[in-house]
């Protein structure tokens, strides 16, 4: 597999409704899409989304890093098979590179995996180990107005979802948890995500109050820099602490593990820098008996959703998030609906590579920037 051309796209995609949590509110998503074309005409697509408040990355820096650092390294890129591809990608997308532009690394890696799978007639899941883990996705509820919250709860109930994550961090927390329990019942697994809203002492108080409503875990209760606060909470509260914004690179995972600062890692492909990086964080946690949640970013298209599903098939996650594009995006760029059914149950994606195809007419329509680079 030799690369011939690389296309870079920056998309702006409108959301079906505003999505809000403690750190941000969004009405649209900015997505970086990489398209690679091989000498035999095979096309692969990848996607990344920058979140400055998590990793410090912005889309402009992602594009520059691709143009100036990553793409020049692909001259002579000629993997002979999946093991060679994985070894080469691990070197190209080093921790230092991912520390500067994780979304760029993720988009490029996924595009190369997609093209390689199509070239060698394998899915990404097969290249990673051909797992067949059952996939049951969670609903995620943002901060929203009472009427919208009420409607979404009824939709979740009608879909018979077993797992729900609720964004918290304001004065309405007790009210929304009470209503959620009233509508969804006691059997649904509730966890909450504060996105770093509280101090350690306030978090301890809030978590114990919320335990009245049977919450099973709390994600990122304190700001991402407060690792000692996470550690104290992990020691002092009775439910698992999930690290998200505090977890970005291997060095973060190792520090969290060494301090026993959480019981669960939240792995988001674009935040971590791709499938291989997320898998390394998974393994760091597994060795220390730290569970993993596969998370996602608001605004992911079917490309990132498909990539998450390929990884989820190979690893045992405590919770799964993603496959929301048909619910959240006014336009998706993939032809196949990457979604879950009743109960959050999702099936493996058939086909090679990531298992989805891109509608290039929609891609071009949503693009606010497009650049072609010949190798």
C-alpha cells in the first residue's frame, strides 16, 4: 500500500439542538477529516475533533501539524501488512506528536487504517484482534431546559436504554436526577459527569447527596489539573471515579494509576490521538485493575463512531458512548447509519476498514476548507 494523495477537510456541521455541559455549549461542530488515496485507488477516511479545554488543541494547529510534521513523514510509507502498519503508526504517532495535535493524529491514523483494511480485505477490528464483545451503548443527557429534558427522558424510556449518563454541575442537579429516576425507574444504571465543576470538598458533598438517587459512578468531579483531588475522592466516596479531562496521554494514565486516583479511565479516540493510543491507555489501566469507558466527543460523524465500534469489539468496556450522529447532527457524511437500536444494542459493522462509506457530495458541501497534498 503506497499513498498517492492526501486530502484535508475542515467541516462545520450544525447540531440538531444546543449541547451544553459545565465547560462548554455548542450549536455546531468543527470536524477535521483526512482522506487518503493509495496508488491502487483505494480511499480511506479518518476524523478528529479538537477540544481546547481538554487538550489545548485547536483546529488551526491541528491542520498545521498535519501539513508541517505528519504528512511529510509519509513519503515512503509502505506497510506490508497489519503488524507492520501498527508498528509504523506507533512510531509516527508518538506520544510527543499526540501531545501537540491529538485530533490530527487520530484523523490521520483512522484514514490509514481505513485504507489498509480495504486494501487487505479486513476490518479494523480484525486487524486489532477480531474481537466480538457485545456492544450496549449509553444515552448521554446534556444540560438542557426542563421541557427538553422531559422529552428526552421519555425517548430514552421508550428505547429501553439500560445505561444513562447525565451532565451535572449546577443548582438543578437534584431536581434532574429525581425526575430521571421517576421517569426511567430504578433499574436503569445512572452515572453523572460534572466536567470538573466542583472543588474536592464540594464534590464529596454533592456526590453523597446524589447517591440518594442510586448513581453508579461520577466522571471528572474536579478540574482536570486537580489529580490530588481525584485521589482523595477515589479514596473517600463509595462509587467509582471516572477520569476524563485529566486523562490525555500515557503519562497521564500512568500518573493516575500510580496514585490510585480513579477507578475508571474515559477513553475518547480524538482526545487520546487514535485507536492505538486509546488501546495503550486501556492496557495501562487494565494492568492496575482500572476499568475503561469508551467515550466520544459531541459532533462526531459516523467515521469516529465507526472507529469507536471497531475498538469496542476488541476490548471490554464498562460503559460505551458514541454512535450518536443520527441523533445529534443535521447532516452526517457517512452513507450508513452508525446507530444503536432498542436497549442501546449495536451490531458489528460489516465490511472492510472502518466499515462505512463517505458521501463525498455531503463532505464537500459541509467543508469550509479543502486542501489536496500529493506525495
